[in-house]
């Protein structure tokens, strides 16, 4: 009935952002993903840094996937206000 390959996620579990400003020599990325942990909760894994380099990583533990997705959405909104945009795969 539904073609799952064309359905969009209502609440994404991964976000890949970038901010590029040549006048400031700025080429930054910010990645976030929600992953299950071993104890029935969920983790929000955040990675950021300069494009082309390793970057830093932070893992936030949350009691369930819903709260981790909520944290991901709030952080995404904050990053977009600061000039980050959705990263294209091309």
C-alpha cells in the first residue's frame, strides 16, 4: 500500500548539518544520531568539528528514545539559528 522508500521520517533519528562561510574561513559540520543503549534507554551521539578533520564527540544518555529525539530536535533548531544548514549528499 505505501512505498516505504519514499516515506519520510516524522521524527528523524539522524541529522547532518554544515556551516560554510568562505569570508570567515569557516567549514564546520555537526552530526547527531539517536542510538539505543544496552540498558533500554537511548543515547544522543553528537559529533562536530571542521570539515575534513576528525572533530569531537559527546554521548548524552536519555531514559528513552522519545526524549533523545526531543533533545536532537531542540539542538537542531539551535544550530539552524546559528547558520547551520542540512547537509547535501553530493
